[in-house]
C-alpha cells in the first residue's frame, strides 16, 4: 500500500497543525522564561497563554496547572505521601489503585510497595465501586488514616470510561483524596475536574495532538500542597517543579488544547460511527469485543479472535499498511496485550522472529513466524575433553624414530614463527649420546616435524 492508516492514537496522536505552527514560532524566539528582560517576558507570555488554554480544557484555574515532562512525571508527582490538605497536614501512608491502571500508576510513585493496595475491576473492565466503598469503610472503622486513591478516567486499552464521580463521592466521605489519570479523555470527551470530583488530574500533550515530552498536573484547589516536590532546585512552577520550562513544547501543548476544544464534538461523533461500523463487521466472525456493554471512548475498540495470536495479527496488519497495537505502548512486556503473570520472551528471540518475518513473503509468513517464535532448543551439555596422552617413543633406534607430527591447528603459528613445533606432541627423547651432565653443557635444541615437513633425526653435540 502506498498510504498507511495510523490507528494507534491511544499510544500517541498525530501532531496537530496548530501545535506545529505554535512550536515553530516559539523556537524562533530567544529568552529564558524566568528572565526579566523583554525576551524572557515574551517566553513567559507563551507559557502563561498555554496554561490558560489547558485550564479551559479541563475546567480548572490556570494557577493550578503545573507543567511536567509528560504523564508519567505527573503521576509520579501526584502519588506522593507528602501531599497535604487543610484537613490532613500529616500526609498519607496508604495508596489505593485500581487493577487496570497504567504502568506509571502501578509503580506506586513515592509510596513503598507495602503501602499500595489494589482495587478490583469487573468483567467489563470497570472499577468495582462496591469493593472500594467496603474497603474505605473498613479502614475508617479500624481508625486508619484516609488513603490517597488513583483511578484512571478511561482505560487506554479497552477505552472503558470509569465511574470517577461515584468513586470521588465515596473517597471524600472518608476524608481521602482522588487522583485521576485523564491522559486518554482530555481532548476526546468533555471532562471537568470540578464536575468529576477529582482532586488531582494528569494530562499528556501527545495524547491530544500535542508534542511528546510535555504534560501537566492539575489541582482542583490551591489549598492542596505538595510538601516534597519530585524535582527540586529553582523556583519554577511556583516551586512545585524545578527546571527551565520547555517553552516550545508547552506552546504546542496549549495550541493542541485549544484546537481540541473546538473540534471535540465533531471528532467524537465521527470516531464513534467508524468504531461501530468496525465492530459490526467483526460481529460476523467469532471475535470478542471487550467492554462492549460499558461506556467507552468513541475512538477505541479492543477485540480478540480465537486461535489468532496478537503478535501475528499485528505484523500482518503492519505489512498491509495498518498501524495498530495490542496493548499499552508503555507496557514493560512487549509485544503488548500480554498477561503480566506470563513470562516475557527474551528480547533476542522476539527480534529474531520479527526480522525473519519481515523478510518472507505474504503467503509463507505465518508458517515461518510460528517456526521462529518457538523457544530455542536447550544447549547441549558438552563433556569435558579427555586429556591426550603423550605418545610413547621407541628407545630401540632413537636416531631413526620419527616423532608424531604436531597438531596443525595448535602448532602452525608457533612452528612458522619459531621454526619448530611447540605442541604437546613435539617433545621427543634425545639419543643416549646426547645425555650429558647439564653443568657446563650447552642447551640441546629439539627439532620435530611441522606442517609440510618430515621429522628430522636428533644430532649430538658438535
């Protein structure tokens, strides 16, 4: 195919033309946004303009928007025991996450592994709100401190939208805080931080058509304070995140947010119709669509076909001109859509299968791929090599007895350099007349055969 179809927008969305233009204009400007001269104030103006646009996208106050290097840093900064509120000055000692969270949230942020609990999900991929409420009530009866809970707004693999409002109501009743990973919903469906009840929200620029390497952590209220920032040093971002701001990336982020606000409704309807059309065609076969009974993002569809491996389907579709994925691009076990309990294949094994697959024809590809994807045979255990015994030399006629030829592989180089063999089979016994006391006697030179020549007899002293 001369034209490819990119269908992996949940991994990263194509850069919007508005974002590209804003970035090119920002790159033409010079100046540190923390400087007080004209050039520095111009760079600061671009950052503050982008801050206002991103705040308008999620219904927040501009002063509560903190720029980061992406969604992962935003999640790591939010998941901290040092978060303080007017009602909770001591921070948090417990983190609760759902079973369907992104890898950056499942890492636990700054919490110790023993302080992280998991909230189960239903068969449709929805967080079990009943289990969350029961656990919160149990902790309250035990007298434990309120927890920090992190739930994604929509799953990046299934597209299932999570009941954030119901979770926020249950969490706030017990005095806890809610962090929402909104990387997949920002710019695709309307999502308001105040209406959802979230206290913290993470967004990423490249998910909505902005540049990669920039994101934002948004607070619902200014009273929420981070006592120990993740990055310390300068006073950028009101002391919450040290380091010179990425002016060009932030400018592109703001332009992409403004464009998403204008096109969100029309793009959502068009994506939903295309998704429903795809799934109606898949219904004719034995495919299974995950999360079909739940509310989903308009642009996401996750399905499986019995007897068809995800890796095989991905490579065939890629060669046909369709870019799709089988799971999160940030999953530690790639190829994706693999159970975390399943042992990942070695890197060299996967690369060998992919390279061999790309070099074969279309008709023979599946068969060759299956052959290459089998685990390598165990290496044969080699027995220790037996030590060769030195050959016996006859003492009857020492002058005419020939020494066995040396090993060509071991003695070729040594014989060529020193003009005599130095292998293990080149030591012959000198004749009787050559045996004299060593004191005051010159050293006898041993000569034996090397490749291409026959053995020479021993000679006595001159």
